[in-house]
């Protein structure tokens, strides 16, 4: 995500939801889920699987090749990406706090 257009930067910084398509670990079929996220402003998106276990997180751990779809503003983008599940609590905590901060800025929250 190093060469981002102005439109994509605007969408990622102002949106709260995206869709992520991945291959299911057991069946090999395509699955698309809507998730909330936070963007680091550069080249990483952090999807929220909070609270608790999520099947789609296990799918990404098994097959990290995913496609991110923007959905809240046009133009829409389909972005191929590689996922990494963050399991270490100390690594995960700053991203969780960023997610909460981003979410509380949502209009009407």
C-alpha cells in the first residue's frame, strides 16, 4: 500500500468499515466478512477481531493472502494484501487502543 492515491488515503482515514475476502481454511471456498479497522496512515490496516475468537481470523492465519475492499465511500478499491494475525498481547494492545480512539471519533458515537 505504498503508492496510495489521494482518494484511497481519504477513504482509509475517514472510514470505519471494510470487507475482507479470504479463502476458508477447511473448505477452500471464498469468504467475505465486514470488519472494523484502524489504518496506520502508511501501509498497514489493523482489522478488529475483538472480542473473542473469530473464524475469519483463523482463516487468515491459515491462508494470509486476502483482498481488502473499501465500502463506505467511492471510488471503491479492491486491494490485494497479506495478513498477519497478531497474537502477542503486548504487540496487540497499542492497535486495540488506536482502534478504540478511531471508533470514538465516528459521528454519532
